[in-house]
């Protein structure tokens, strides 16, 4: 049962859950080292061990994506295509074309924006496949101009044998819509290792994005520096700010929408109303019995769910900013009035008709968001995650002469004589 807590001082609130349990670290390091050393042979063994599948080839033929679009049917294809259009429309506004400063006194400066060449996207499988994650990761990469997009996703022994290697057809159909170039039936930390270092059949990528379990998150952490990553994602979380006028039925439903992701997913309501708190608590108990993933949601609510009684709505926003939630619902009348009160949040949902589920699938903003309080310093996935920025500099001879003395003095102050010499020799040369 969810806890109701009165807090006058936020510092008493328990910290966010650990992103990567220590027991995972050593296992992941061994898997990565093994894939580096043995390549496809190691991948094959781990696929048999963890997924129960023996595969002759890891890569799916392009025909599998075409067949998947037929299997999911025209109705769901239409849903995904409309969602993809919304996602594309939103992310096209993030395009950064760089800039060229006007020439001044013989100096030309600017910044170029170029796409990352090859990106690997990890898409989870299991009991809750996420075709939405395919769209959310691939569409910004395509808009950025990434040359090659590769997906890895685990095969499954729990589905009938077909040309999909047991991979959910929705994932493959979404890959077709999003313009994915290659799909590999590989899961877990071994997939991250293959993308980071390359194997005989899996090409090395330049950046890895996409969600995953604790092993995938830890693997991304360990390969960071060899490749880029989007973030180290922890459990999905939600925080709702509501007053006494809010509907407890809707608040309970929105909290449970995150709890069904996993048993470690926090769901928090912050309100100044004890009456609302008790109604939400009772409503959560009622709705849990209706959920197919009720056991998972129950554990999340019991272990990580909280209703915090704040002294005021102003205090509620202070608490929210300290927690820095992945998803923040402002369940208040005139929600735009409070938008400037938000300092830390991955994605903000305004008003009583904007459930977080809209953001997961359809509205357009990205659903790959900073978790576990990392919204204090990081942002949702965007087109910027799939580009690089390079500055360029041009000086005429006269401009170098004008700046030369300052550069030489700076270099000498830092004890870097060769830096100073590289300028002074040009100034002295006629």
C-alpha cells in the first residue's frame, strides 16, 4: 500500500533508487571482455544462454520488416504512422544548422553541425516490447542525417518460430516506418558490447541509444568513451502535483501507468490536501486489481510509491524540483501559470487532460528522458544527440599579427613555449 508522508523539510525524503546495482557490474564487464575477444562466437553462446535461441545468423533480412508490417495489420500501422508524423513534426524544430559569423578585421569564425555516421539503437524485448522506442530513437536520428541506423533487440524462444526470430512484429514494423537500415537479433549487455566494439557481423557504431534493463544500462556505462551514449537510464518515474480539486481516479491511473513499467518504478503525488491523498490511496488499491501487470505495479507502489503532503502548491514545486522527475504532471487548473516554477523535469504534462501516456506514444516530444533525478543536469533525447558540432577559425596574416602578442603572453603564462613559438615564428616571418 502506498505511503502518505507529511514533510515540512524535503531533506528527509529518501533518495532516488540506485541506477546500477553493484552485483551487475562484474558480470557485465566479463560479458564485454568476452565479446571483444571472441566476437560472434560469444554472441552466439550468450544468445543461447540468456534467450534460449540458437541462431545461424543474427541479422534479419529486410523482407522480415516488410512481413512484419503485414502481421501487425493496417489499423496499428496507421496508429504508428500518425505517431511517427507527430514525432517528426516536433523534432524537425530542433534542427541546428550551425552559424557563420560575419568577417571582422581579417577573422572568420563559425560552427558546423554534422551528423554522426553510424548509430546503434537498443530496443528491449521480453514481456513488454516497445515499438514506440523505435520511433522515438530512430526518427530524430534520421532527421539529424545519420547515415546508418542499426537496431539490436533480443530474440525470443517464447514465440512461434517465424522469420522474425521471435521478435515482436510491432518493433520491426516501427523500424520499417522509421527507416532503420539493419536489425540484429541480439539482446542484453552482449548487444551493447557488439555495437561498441564490432564483431565479424555486427559493425561498430559511433553512438548507442535506447532503453534497457540494469545489465544494458551498466553495459552502456562501461563502453562510454569508446562510443557515445544517450544516457544511463534508471527506472521510469512520475511525479504529479495536484490540489484538492483533482480527480483521484485519474491521478491513480496516471501513477499506475508508470508503476507497470517495473517493480522499481517510483510514482509520487505531491499535494497539500490530505483528503485527496486518502482518496488516491484508496483508488490505487481499487485499480491495481484491474491491471494485467498488477503484481509488478503493486511492488512498485509498495516499495517506491509516495504521497507527500506539502504545506502549499509552492512547496510542492520546490519538492518536485529537488526530486527532478522524469515525468511531471501539473494536475492543476491554469497549468501554464505554474510552468516557470519548474526547474528540473524531463518532460512536463500540463493540465488534467494530458496524461503522461500521450508523451510515451503520440504527442511528439521524445519519451527517452532523464531518470533518477538526472533531469537536474540532462535533457530528453533530441536531434542534438545525433550530431556533432565543430567550430572553424580563419585568420589573415594581419589578423594574426594583431592577436599574436596576446596569444604569446597567454602561452608563456601557462608555460607552453612551443605554443608561443608557433605564433611568434609566423609574426617574425615576412
